[in-house]
C-alpha cells in the first residue's frame, strides 16, 4: 500500500492540550449537551448522560440508550474545541426517531440476505427491514410491522445496564434473549468505552451465548471532522484495503471480493471523499455514493489467494508456507491493525481507525436529507457525515464458505470480541520528548519536529 506514510506523524497530547482549560457548567457538557435532557425511564430502566474526559481536555459524552456516543469534543489545529460527532440533542429524540447515530449495532451489524440464516440445518427468519434484507439486527421501534413482539428491535434501542463509570471510561452490559428479532440463543454482552490520555477513544464489545448464533457488532458513529455541519466530501480518506465487496441494486453483497485498483473505490492513497463520489460507476449508483465494505489488508489475507476452507487455512497466497502465528485473521481474532485515516483540511483534525475486524463499511451519509435535526437544532443534511464501521462483511452468515469471507458464528463456550480504536490528533503536532502520556506505540510521536 502506498500509504499512510503521507500522513506520517501520528500525534498526541500537545495539540490536545491547547484551548481546553474551560470547565463545563454543572450538568452541561463542553458540547452544550444537558444531562437533564438524557434522564428518563425507558423499558423500565433509567437512561442518563455520562461524560468521559482525559488529561488533554478531550470530552466524550455517552448515553446508555443503545450505548450511543453523543458527542466527541476535540481541539482543532488552532486549539479550539470542535464536536466531531453528529447526533441528536436528547433522549426524547433518540428514543422516538429511528436512527443509528452513535449507536452500538447488533445482533448483526449490516445486512443479511433475505433476512435468513441457517445454523446446523435450522433456518431462522429475521426481520426484513431493508429491501427484503435484515439490516442492523432488524432495527425498528415498531417490531409489530415485521410480525415480532416486543417494544423495539436492535441493540441501538436497548437500554444498557451501567456497570462501572470512571473519569475516562464506562462499561455497560445487556442481555439479548433467545428469539429476539428471530435470532437464536441468549446473548450476554458488555460494551466498554475508554478515553485515553493521548486521544484514543477505544471501544470493545464482548459476548457469550448459550446456543449457536451469529453476531457482528459495530459502532455507528457519524463523523464530521469539520465540526460545523458542512459536507464531508472535503475530508481526506485513506483505507488500508486493496479490495472491497461489490453490491447489487438492493445493497446486498454479491459474494465477490474485487480489487479497488483503477476504480473510484481506491483509497489506498489519501484522496478527498468527494473526488470520485459522483463518478459514472454502477457501484456508486447502487450505493447512492459510498456505502460499501472494504476488505482490510491483514497478514496473509488480501482476498486474492487460494482458499482451503476444509483445513481452515483461508486466503494465503499461493506458494506461501505458513509459519507459526502466520494465519488468516479474517475471523477478527487476530491483532489490531490500522484500518483507515480521515483528515479534515479545514480543521486539521485527524482520526486514525484501528481494529481487529476484517472489514470496514464506509457510508458517506447519502440518505441524510435534513429531516432529522442535530444537536445544534440544524437539519443534518446530505453527506454532512461519514461512518467508518469496523465489522464482519455484510451477509457473512450466508457467505462464510466463500474464499476470503470471515466466520460470524458464536457457539457456547466461545467469547466474541470486537475492538475499534478511534485515535484523534491534529496534523502537524507532536508529543514532547519524555511526556509521561506520550503514546509509545507511535514511533514518531515523541520526536520533536524540526
């Protein structure tokens, strides 16, 4: 990949320290969110707004309704705080308007073809809430229209139980009962968000089940690094992905893993999101823009190799011998690797995305149309937000036998784990040598810039 060296200079604390000393008023976040607007009782449980802060002055606000991230305050290149998270201003808005803003998505993020899965010979019918497919676990505030019982469907509408809160972290738990939205197995899960000193918003989902099921979680954060509601088409995007999964006219993956080279889907070098978004391309017409899954480059897993599913050795390039620890990581059980880099030339705010997942869905806000208002009371317009969702591929439960596709099943005795890290920094800044909070993982973080 030609890459990410163009953006070399992953940065940390010093840029975050500037302009961040103002303390918020009691009950009011730096983003202007009021805690009282998030305190309610839903599903027999209390909702609230929780504020995480780090030593560098960053602030992240979270509600336990759908484990949603509501705001992310980050200093820009001038040290002024910007809210880079697009969302809504109250629990009333989140609980009455069907949306994914900032939410934890489950039981299965993205689409499942025909809303059907088969496990050990038993077929399960799921909600068909998107072109005949099951999208985001059948998410809806009105299950009855799909023939299901209950008050809601989809984890983005579930009130989580808050287990632990510190100044910079929150842990929530939940139970998804057997048969919820048609999915088999009782799933017990946890969501943990941590804000680190050097600007990392780390998210981890873990889960177990008492019956074989499928699971795929993600954070459906909508980002705008301009911080002012203007189009995100000026954002520079770089993806650590040489391949993507094409879709049909119903947004469903075809089963193909296709190279991005020579197509508008090539983000292997940084380019503006808007550069090719309106190109004459069938896939862009199908997606109404970018709404596709990219296959992340993993060790021995670039989607173009031979596949031996019987031995479990998928996607190694032909002729390459496997050494110890050299294996296909598409199952999401491998190490955490860089997935994407996003930069706003306007604010200088940069976001690097790391994950243990095999894919990243990029959605450029193509269906935002101004009907929903944001935290500032202004309509959220077309392409004023972008989602970078790390996850399994769409329709993995029906395509896991194909070469290069991951496995999304979870069986009793196993533990599901999904991790994504959003690292915020400012282009051109750098940690000072010897700073105790300097991120040692980044080689150039502690080198003074000449």
